[in-house]
């Protein structure tokens, strides 16, 4: 199966750069596209106007970081774009994938500790994997 529309959610850390590397290696060079998505977690029950400057600063910072993540692939034929959404991370990732006909989600995940395996069930990557309409690849 050749993937044509891959979503790579990012928390802007080095760990999510590995997920982007994997996505770049998997997408069709001539017809595929990758979307790097960062979700800015919003504060529940807060007036959006009250936090507008705060969210704008987060958006600016995220945009710069995402540009830096994409820059090493500048010579590639693959189309890599960045998007920023607001809300609850897992829910927004799943919504974005569904609304944009994503056929694979590639995201970073951490290893589950054998001593405390239940601690991994509430992670964003686990929730996305359970709720997404398409295949999900977790990169460790």
C-alpha cells in the first residue's frame, strides 16, 4: 500500500522528528503529501479573548519550530506542510485526520514500562490509535 496523505502530529520535540523521518520515507515522492500538525491545548472554561495574546505567542513559536522541522526536507519532492489547531490534542488530531482524508497517522510514542503497563493507556498516541478512522503507526 502506498500512502498518499500522511498526518504527523507533533508536540515539537525531538522525539516527533523521528515520526516525520518515518513519514517522509513512506510517502510517495511524486503524489504524496505530509501534514505536520501541532495542536495547541486550550484551557477549558476560559474566555478565548482573555487568552488571545497567549495563544498567539504559542502559535508563533510553534510555527517557527515546525518550519525548522520541515527545513531539512526542502530538497525533497514530497509536499510537507504545517497546520496548527486548537483544542484537546487527541480529539483534534482524530478530527483533522477524518476531515482531510488522511490515510495514515504517524506519531511518536513512548515505551510502555513492563513494571507499570497501565500508565501508558491514557497517552495521546494510544487514544489516537483507538479513535482514528485510518491506520496509525507509533514510532518509538
